[in-house]
């Protein structure tokens, strides 16, 4: 049985996505403290970790933590915007990973820039996908996308692009004003459930990807147990984040 945790191991990011609902202004722990959390997760029976942030690859020592987790028999999944996923880094860490999730919301440079990802984002993702395809690495490639007001009419182009690759799964998020920047920029990015459903229906009709999943606000309620960069264990209930412990000191077995 898979017992999974989502570890937001750093709040820092090298992109400035204006719709993002990540936690802000939380300092990183030391490598030794993160290693203690990893040991605690193993003792709590966790056998699958989704490493995210912020941008997880910004954290000093993350590659070593992935290797250590792998050696413990834990399944590692990493979510990244790809800016730090160079060819050399892919060569180094892919063997420790069950999957890499790449975040991309559009193939249009201007749309990506308006979202805060920058004009080069599409090209960076394309180079990663091309390299993994060329090397024939045995790793699952997953895609995360956010549907919002700015990009909802351009998803057919993203479908056409992704159809060129062996993508294991595609998770499609509706814009969610949960916290931080997403609340501040709600009017800019908010989209109706009807508009979101139309995009999802189109994707399911035109995409070659077999595993297509959706996420709306209700899916974030109590279904995700998060560890923050300072070790706090958080669940979201009725739109509010609730601290229920700290992974440096507390077992997670009762939550999973």
C-alpha cells in the first residue's frame, strides 16, 4: 500500500507565477534537519514522497536527499518548473526518481510571461522532454497545468505539443485562490467551473495521454498532507491551512 506525503521542502522559487498558492516566507531547514525528517518519514511508514516547493531543486543538498530516500526504498516523485533541470542534472538524479512532474501551462511565450513563468519557459520544458526522449530514460513523465483566465483558450496548442512525447499522466488544476499570491490575483486569473470543464473535455478528447486527472478546490481539502519547509505538517480544511504537527518531532503515521 502506498503511503504518500507531499514535502514542500523549500518555499523559495526561481519563477514568479502570479497564480501560485505556495507558502511564502518560510526559511529552509539545514541538510541535517531535513535528513532527520526523512528518517522520521521512513519510521512513520511513508514509502512515497512528492518533493516540491517552491522549486525543490533550489534546495542545497536535494540531490543527496533524493539518493538517501531512494536507498531507503522510498518512491521519489519530484515536481519542478525545469529551470534547474539541466542535462547533467537529469543524468545524475533520474535513477533515484520514479517520476518527474514538469509544470507547463502554455506553449505561448507571451502567455507564459504574463503568468510569471517567463518567456523562455516553453523552450526549457521542450529541451527537457527532448533530452529524456533521446536518452530513452526509464522514468515516468508527468505534467501539471493550471487552467486560468489567461490561458484557457490556448490549451489545444499544448495538447498538440505534448502528444509528441510519452507522457505518463497529466494533472489539470483549476485556478484556486487558496492562499498568498493566488488570493491577491484572484480577479486576474479566476475562471468559472463551466469554462474549466470545457478545457478538460477538450483535452480528454484530443490528448493521447491515457492518465488525465483533474484538481479543483474541493480536492485540496484533507486529501493532501503537506510538510512545509520548516517541518510543519499542514492539512487544508474549509479553505484554511491547519498545522497538525512538525515532522522533525512528530510521527505522521496517524495522518496517512
